């Protein structure tokens, strides 16, 4: 990737990325260059991640090849906060899987290189009523135990 842009040219790159009438190849190229800038100049990372994630939020309007490039950029920047939009784009079939697959994304975000695993999903949170019910049950059981002792 040529170092054709630097942090000072990010505003112009953002204009091209957001331009829906721009050529897809040009928008892909800008995505790649913005990613390289963020990797070389960490102070720009947040700006670039926000821009790529915002562009991916419109996955249903973007060409699948652009979505694939946006995902590759977000993956290289380890922008795990964008995982919902990435999952949605794949689920809706709006990613050119000749350029990147969901398995590659999983591997890219995994802690160990080469590891492909499903991301851990948080356990469902107990409803407040369930917590209160469990507490009452535990209290009853403790009372029974105390009576026996």
C-alpha cells in the first residue's frame, strides 16, 4: 500500500468514503489507505474506526465489495466494537465473501492467531423477578436447614 496519504489528508478521504456516487474501487482504496494511516499514526485510529464503522452501518446500501473492504479495515484495526454491524452485514448476505469470509473475521478477532472460534456470547441476564424468586427459595431452604439442625 503506497503511503499516499497521511493524517492531514483524512478529511478528504472521509469525503470520498462517504460519497455514494464515487467509484466502488476508489472507495475501497480510500478505506485501505485510511486503515494504513491509522496503523501508522495511532492518534488517528479512533477517527478512522468511527468512519469505517459508520460506513459499514449502511451495509444494506453499500456494494458487497465495499462492505468486505470496510470489514477488513476494521479487523486490521481490531475494532471489536463494530462486531454487531459486521455480523449483520454477513447475516444479510451483503459481504463479498470472495474477499473475506466470516471465518476469517472470527480468526482475526481471536486472541490466538489461527484460532477460529465462535465469539462468546454473554449469558442471558436473569430477570429481576427470577432473582427475587431465587432469593426467596434460598431463604426457605436455609430456614429448613436451620430447623433440622
